[in-house]
C-alpha cells in the first residue's frame, strides 16, 4: 500500500495508521511530495503536478512494488490518478486499486481547481502570489480538528507549492475506469472544496463509496475508522 498525503501535509500525517496497517501484515509506504513535510526545503516555484506524480512513481519503482493499493488524501487524489496512469502504462500489473480519501477525483484533462468556485480560485491565487507561489496552510479547525490535534497540525503543516493548482492532468480514462476505485467520504464537517467530488463519485460507475462521520483528515481525527476501511479494501 502506498499512501499519498494532501496539500500542506507530509508522510508524517499518516502516523496513526501506519503501524496498525503494518501490524496487520501489509507492506506500507508513505510518500512525502516535493515541497511538503520533510521535503519543504525543496519547494520552489517550478514544482508542479508532474513533480509530485514523479515522486510517487519513483518511490514505487525504487521499492520494486507491484499490485499496489494507491491511497490519496485530498489533493493527493490528483497525484495517485496520474501516478497510476504512468505506472500502468509501463506495467499493467503495477496497481491493483485506487482509494480516494475525501480527495480530488479528476476526469481526463481536468485540473485541481477547476471544480472550485471562482471565489476560492481567486483567494488561493492571491494567497499564493503573496507567498512566493505557495499556498499557506489553513487552520486545522476548518477540517473539524481541535485541541491538541489542531496544535499538532499547526506545528507540522507547511505551505504547499501552487504550481499543481493551475495544471490539468491528462491520463487514459479507460485504463483508470478499469481499476477498482473506492472513495471515503468524510463529511462531518464537510470540507467545501471536495463537495463536487462527493457528488461525482456517486454518479460515476465503478466507485465504491464509504463514509466516515468525521472531518477532512480522518487519519488524524478518526484513525481507527479509517484503518478499518483501508484494511477491508486492501484485503480484497
């Protein structure tokens, strides 16, 4: 299983589910995308979606993994979609299924921000322009996270490269549609920029939709519930 975090995160955000997944017998790798987490020092204005896709592809190939379950959270849904396309083009057995955790689920030729309102796009563009082409982290309270967990995220989150937000992703839609795909909807509270994706996965054929009554970061706010879903999905 390969875990890909969302914007402002890093491999660290999976800490509460990594050990239990491995204890259950799964080989699990958590990737940190360029410019985030412990790779924040590598952030520069040229980092884009292809950079992050290459991060995941390189990690999979370096570990010589096959038949993997690719898991993406939030923006990480863009990354696992592109990474799966590249990996499957080289090896049809490379990826066995995709799991989107309250994540972006793009269609071919679509970008991260295209389903966001004009107000959200304008606000994010202005924020990035004022922060050296990086998106500053939001308050974790926006994800329904409070107390010590909020303080933990405030310490760990870093600005996220803005390049991927403006970039469209081309991939083989038929190859993607042939993969088993699951979407884990975390809707209490519902993070608004994922709203269109929640509708999309219920309308597209081939998606298994699961729900957790928690906010946008279940690996922090509801790790046991998320663990149960991942174990069930990966066990098939």
